[in-house]
């Protein structure tokens, strides 16, 4: 049912019994999960449901968090945060090249900026960019490293509605071109349906719902209702 | 049409004295446009008043000599006296002490800001040092190092390193943890992390310390030269006090003032260059 079945044979990310707790409170409670290579997965959940904890665990960023379980992830992982997290003292191109060396790094950086629509802004300071532009630059920074796995923690949460729609299209387009595995953390049901091929709902530290999205189907409304129900939200339908 | 009924005023209302009232601009509460070279206006006015009062004979020339007398004395001391030597001696003391203090302040701040062991060893010690007024160390330092140049340079270095250490260390420990996370994600090694994130992030704080340190070096210099020296600007002024030469004292003060202004402006210009990414925020 999912596209590009031949790519989905080898899981890119594998979680077995992943448990994480903060101060005695269990946030992730023995999660088993496979993310096939090249799949675009969205992770939904209430705030505090542990979705960021899961993402940070996969990113290897949870240094001082108590926990157990097995976790395998690819070598090249990029993270896009909710804030663009550009270093204010580096120009846009230098921000994109952060941590990258090699002789054609600069060419790659310029290409990545062109791909996200920031050609000509290489020499700008981050403070001169709009919120959407800054997030584009952050996307370029994560792309330029040719990640096998792209982790995104509510990357569009701080953007206005119109910019967000444009960024959805851009992210989907970039994913189709480069085919990394994507794990997108969001609390926006519609964003998850628009972008992902598979939507997970995290509930009390476990995967409460695992829904495959058929992109050609006209069943968007039904997906929406099922996901909202899994999140404990009931809508009054006209 | 309904528009006519909507737009007419109620019949009982008094006629407005200004029927087609336009939008009045609100009174601006900001101080207004900047005057060019505004910072020079006050000092210039002070000098004019000083000259006028001297010319009118309202000032006792023994207490406050006229501006031209000070200039004359300055020129005379420069050509026939020891002023160039005194200035050179003072500059060497302040400069050497400053460079040593700068190096010590930055090194200690980096060592203390980048490792927990360093912090445990250094931070408390420096704060203890700060609690003791540095000029109070003069008697001890004279006994240890003798009354020569070494002890003067040591005192100036201590006066300089403390503000540089404190501000740089504060800036280092204040670096946004989100940037640390970013560095981990981007796979920076420790050296790259220090060069690309820690140092640039701490520069604004470092410059605050640097400016305080520059001021501190002049302050230390004045005190040291007026009590324990046989050469230098402070010594020249101290001698002039014994002979009641107010004009010579004023020459010394003017030279100190010029030193202070020039060094502070230099630091500011360097700061503006180095932190050019910040200018876009304020303009």
C-alpha cells in the first residue's frame, strides 16, 4: 500500500522496549517501533505525551535521562528544531555549513540554499530573515548533510498559517527528491495527514494508533476523525 | 440609499467647530532626532566657560590656570621637559600590565568556563581575589617584588584581569544550551564547538570586560604613580603638587583623559567590527 515498497525492506530506525522516565514518571513505556527506510512518518500526541522525548532519544540527545531499551538509528541523522536555531554570528551560508567540511562543502551549501528558495541570501545575517526564511535555512542545514534520517520536532509550530502551508509543500517536495526517512513530531492532525504516509499517535507512553495514509484516497476526513478520536478530541460535525 | 442616513450627524449634537477634522499627529514622546557630534557639545561648552571666566579674571590662576596657560605649559614640558619620557613610561606600565591581565583573564575564563574541574579550581579563587581591593595589595606586593616596575605591572594586571575574567566567564556560562544541542546534532568536535560556538557566543561579554579592564588599567596607573614612583605622569603631577604648579597637574590630567578616551574608542571600534552581526539588530 505504501509507495516504494522496495525501499521499505530494511528498517532505518528500530526501537525495542524503549523506556524513558523523568523523576520517576514514565514518559515512554516500552515502545516497539520500526521505521522503514525512506518512509515519512508523523508522530502525534498531546503536549507532554512524550513525543519530543522519543525524538530526542532517536537523535541521541537525551544524555541525562533515565531509561532502558534498544535503539538503532542510521549514522547520518539531521534534526530540525521548532526554532530555526541559526547562530546569530554566522551568515546564512556559514550556518548551513556548520559542522561540514570538505572542499565542495560550500558548493553543496549553496545548492541546498537554492533548493529551499534562499538563493541570493547566502550573505544575510540570521536576524535579517523572516521566520519562514529562517526555517528554510534550517532545512537547508539539515539537508546538506544528506541525512538517512531526518528528525523534525514541530518544525513549523512557530510559523504563521500561510507560511506553514508553503513549508509543507517544500518539505514534502524535498523528501520526494532526497528520500530520507522522516520522523516528524507535531500536534497538528492536519499537518500529519498532509505530509506523512504513516501517522503514529503516542498515548501514555505507548503507540496508541498506527495509521497508514493512502495519499490518493479521498478519505482525509475519515483519517482526521480517527486520529482526533485517538487523541481524545471529539468534534461536533455539522 | 442607506448611506445618507448613516453618515449624517445626530441633529441635537453641537456643530463641530472644525467640520472636516483631519487626523492629528500625536505628540511624539521620543527625544527626537540625534544631533551630530552631540557628545562633544557639553565638553566644548565647559571649555568655553572656563576660558571666558579666566579671561574675565573670575578664576584664581593659582587654583585654576587659564586653558592657554595649560597649553603653554604642556608645550613647554613636551619640548624642554620630561613629558615625552613620562608619557612613555606610563604607557609602558599600563600597556604591559593590560596585556598580561588580558591574557590571564581570557585564559582563566576559558579554563573555568569549559571544564567543571577548572571551574572548581578557578572561579571561587578569582571571586576571593575580587573581594580584596587590589590597591590594598600594594604594601604586600612591594615587599614581595620590590618597588620597581614589576610590582606596578603586577598590580595593573590584577586590576585588569578581574573584570575581563568575570564578564567572559559569565558570557561563557550563559551560552544558550540550545546551541550546545545544535553542535551535538551537527557533529561538531570539541575544538570546533569552542571555536565556532563558544568563542563567538562569549565575545559580547568579553568586550564588556575589556572596556572595564582598559578603564581599570588607567585607574591603577594613576594610583601607583602618585604614591610609589620616581617617573611617569603621576609622579610628574605629584611633584607639581609639592611646588604648587596647578598648570602642570592639569596637563597631566589632560593627558590621562586623552589616554582614556583613545583607548576606550579603540576598543569600541574593534567591538563594532567584530560584533558586526549585532549591528543589524540595533539599526
